[in-house]
């Protein structure tokens, strides 16, 4: 598939094979194909390309969607009240207070120092939380549970439930259901006008369809440039959209007609784990990647991609080289960094991938939005590089599959995936109808074209990605 620029030929480029005509009839089929083509040619919208361009898209029939998500299974409970002294010596029962009633009678729990005790009673509600009775597990009467294990905020992990040898009774099980997430779709528009004197340069879209057959569609070259701007604006929404409605669905903004202006959350707002750095290190990367993959227990084909700008790519490369320089065990063969070509030397090997000690791979992908978007241009400058501070942002995105579906999906409303129409004045936009028709919709010496679409981006597992921002001052 490719896009070429050429001169308009009315014998070859008829209304029947124009992009305008195709979008009017099958926007759900043509839109992903155009995004894939334009995304391959122009790299300004990687998230749109990764979702719709790669057919990771779901079409719905209304302007809101919901899905269930299972986060990391809860196996711990939090201590609500610090005990006054070490507990449990001599196998004596002791009381402790938890913030919830997640612990179940008969279960053995493990403390932060890996000591174990059995929950001997059902919880009793108190003003501080829920009070339990416990007894230490072991065969040394001198053993006890230290205060640090039962201090406020400490975690207790639930293991298994040993019971008496005879006449035991059944206990209980904790049940954790997937959480329900509900979001609304955004509707955005873009319009542009052209003067009556139209140009005859067109963009020829060459598609490969089933069976390897080629088919061509076309649109004005100027209009193609506007479409790239349109796709870039949609990419802005996919990354930076901020939710304009409350948790109960009430809009926080109305337009001049009293209609709700709905903005769905972009990818960055859906990521719940936030972190920052001033100077990136290999240790920081190792901890971040380890934490992410540690919670990805039920995914298939674990894939982690970090999207960043020019500054972030330099930060990543320097972090790897600093780590290598600081460790004497790392050796190189001749020619790894310096290449000899005849009488010339070239220096230019850079790190774009990191293999974690746990066996996972992190791929660094350039995101032009972090360099050139309106957000990047308006942000403050990095004190050393002079780039936008946004250029140093690194977004670790879980691109894995869960239950056979990609973790990141584009959501579109059926019939509004990509609406594009023209308003004829003294001229009719190419591809929109008979240019000799006398009945027009406007008295302007020119014409206009309008885009509209309703959709959003869905990060199904919002707890397995990290937004890492640079805070260098």
C-alpha cells in the first residue's frame, strides 16, 4: 500500500473511486485502511496507527462503553492499629486489628518478616476496624510476632486454612469480581475552506485488497494535508484527553446550545501508576519494568513498549551507557560502537531496547507528540537539553493480549467512525458530486469540507502501565 502525488486526470479519477465517496458508504472499512496508509507514510500519530491502523478497534452502537477488568488478585489485608508489644510468645492467643474483614478464620497469614500465625476467630467490628484473635505457628515457645509486623499500615498475606483432625467445619472464601469501567466517547470536528480556484494536484491512494488485487482512490493533495492535520488532532485526544464528566456521568461542560461537551479520558489519564525522574538510571528502569510485569499474571504475549520523545530516547541511551561504564564485568568486542569504513570512522550506536533480568524485553518507540504537539510546545523547557520537558516523558504501555484481545483498543461509534462531507459554493469539492450542477448549498465563492468522528481509546488493564515524567528543574 502506498500514497503517491500526481496530476488530476478526469479520465482516470472519477467520483466513483474518490475517498469522499468511499467514506460516505463504508467508513468502518476505509478509515482503518487510510490510517494504516497515512501512519506508514507520516509518523505523527503512533497511537491511532497502533489501534485503528492495526485493526485493534471495536465498534459500538452508542456513545458510551463499559468493560470489566480483573486487576491483581488481592491476597493481603492492612493492619489498622499498631500493637503495644511483641505478641504470641508461648503460643498465647493475641488480638490484632485490621482495616477490613478480608482475612478469614482458620487461615494462616504471613507477616512482613515472614513469621506466620493462624487466624483463630471471625472479625469483630470496632471503632478502629475489625479485631481478630491470632496464634503463632511453630514449635518454639520463644517465638513471637514483633511490633514492626503488626504496626499500622503493615500487610498480612493469607496463605491456607489448617483445621482440626476431626469434626472440623467449613470456613469461608474471599471472592473478587472484575471491576466495571464505564467511559463515554468524544465527538470532535474539523472544518476547512478552499477558494474557488481549485488546484489539480491529487493524492492517489493505492490499496492492496484480498487476493493481492490493487485498487486506487484519490483526493485533492491539499485536502490530504488537512486530513493529516485531522488525524494528528485525533491523536492529541487519544493521548491527552481529560474526562469532562463526573464519575456518575454528569457533564461538567455545556456548549452555547446547552448540549454536553463530552471528552473521554485519553491514554495518559487512564494510566493509574504515575512516577517521575530527574536523571534516568538503569536501576530505575529495572524496578519499573519489574513492577509492571510482576502484575501481568494473566496476560498472553507479554509486550511492553515505552513511548517517548527525543529527550527520552537520549535519557534511555545515556542510562544504558552509564550502567555499562559503571560495571567492570561489561566488555565489548572491537567495532561495537566505532565502525571503520575505508578511511572514515563513524560513531553512532544507540540503545533502543532493554532486556530485564526477569527475561522481559522493553522496546523504545519514538512518539512525535511528545516533541511537537501543542502540549509539548506549551510546556517548560528541560534545564539541560533545552527540549520541551514533555520530550523527556516516558510512557510504559502494556501492549499485551488479555483474553485474546489487545490491551489497547480504539472504540468508535458505528456510522460515525469518520464522517466527511463537503459544502458546495461556487465550486464543488472534487469527489463530492457534479461540478457543473447549478444548485449549490452556499453563496460563497469557494467551498468547505468538514470532518466529524465519535470515539475514544480504551486501556483495558490500567494497572499494568506507567506514566514516567521528567521533573528536572
